[in-house]
C-alpha cells in the first residue's frame, strides 16, 4: 500500500516559521541560564548532521541499539505479537525501523517527526521496502499531544521510541511525554523504548564531543537555523561547542559557549552575552535499571521485558500500558 496519507500538525506563521520555534527561542534566550529545547536541532540540516553522528565510532547508542534489535528480534516479536500499528516517535531517517518491522508483522506504520523533509524521505524508503504495509506519516512535535490517523484507531498499538531520546528530557517532561503517549496509544498498548545506561565518563564525553567535530557542527547549526528562519544576526563564529558530564543529574549537557562578549538581534529583539556565558542546548540523561523502571511506571507504563546486554551498555525495554486503578 505504501504511503497512504501524510498528516501535518505543525503551526506556522505567515513567514512559514514554526510558531513554537520562534516562541521557544525568545523565551529561552531571555532566561538567566539561556536555553533552547533540543527538539529544534532537527531542521533538514540538523537531521542530516545527526544521521552523520550516528555513524561515528564514538557514538555508541545507535550501534548498541541496532545490535540489540538484531540479536533479540525473535524474542521481541514473541513478546509483542503480530498485527499492531507501530507508532514511532521522532522517526528521523528510520534506519533501525526495518529491523523491528521485519520481525513483528505489523498492521500499519506511523512515523511521527518534526522534520517534514526527513519524514517524507524515510516514509518513501520504507514504502519501497514494505510495499504491502500501510504507512501514515505525521509531521508533528511528538513532545506535544499528537492526533493519530483515524485508520489505526481500531488497531492494537506499539509505540517505538528508540535512540534514548527520552534522555533529552528532564524527569518531569519525560513523565509528561510518557503519560501523553499512554493516553494516545490507549489501553492494551505496548511501548518499546531505548534507554541509555550510566557508564564511563570518558566514553560518554567522546560520544557527544567527537574528534571530527560533527557533534559540534550539529550544535552550532541551531544558531544557524535561528539566523536562517528568524532573521537573526547571531555571530556563529564566536560560539564553541561544549559537552560535559553532570554527575548530580546523571547526564551529559551540551552548551554553546560565547568566546567573547557579544550582542545579536533576533526578530528585532536585542540579546547580550558575556564571554563564557552559555546557551544550554541539550541534555542526555543516563538511567540505571531501577531509575528507568521508576520513570516508566510514573509515566503509566509497566516494564515487562528488558534487553540490555549490549556493549557499551544500552537497554531496550518493552512496557505495557498500565491498567487504571482507582486506589493503590
């Protein structure tokens, strides 16, 4: 069947700019600790750079997760069962998706991604590989409430959230997202989610600050996107990439660091930054087994199986939608 119908759930202004992007940039740069949500990395350029990152030898998550999907496909298929609509959150180029689709005999596939260009390209590629599979791409911000295609409403669903993307969110935001998708996917739904484990600090820092500078370019592209889409004059050449481990929060933090005192304008609004001041652009939280279980349970999901024998340590966790209870 191929790509059946594409839905777009992005609100743009008269200039074609995502309204939420504009609002988040101005709100984030007005804070004492300047910060911009990591989801805005993923315009067409950022999405392509991230795909380059996943191929780097230092970036272990994609390699570890792909290994788990390959070696444990039969076990996952037995636990999931056939006939589910697979809803992938933040699908990107969907490089790992065929491993799952080959294993579980899905009834439909719904990739959800904020980057429309990447979404269309990956949906077309999967349609060619799985010609009998109905595919319903949804261009949307999966961190917000998303309306799923009406065609999959009667089907049992499997949420697929690979890549440890849940780690980009602080705990309260991650729990909100899990609860939103518990509601959207409905009773009886399953969730297969990638969770990165705590590991050697050197391994972690190299994964987010590679010697080739690809991750730095990915981070800097956020500023270039602001200039392109919001009419900014941010002096990109005066910013540097920084990735550091924060042990208190068990996360890698990425920052854009001002190399000198500087001023710039976005949408006519003036901003000032002092030398060494930063824009906090990404978190990547790492979870131990109990932490991950607690996070999922708080979000309305009960873990039922875990595959975590990859090296470097990474986990794929299968969880089921927790049944409603009126009391403990």
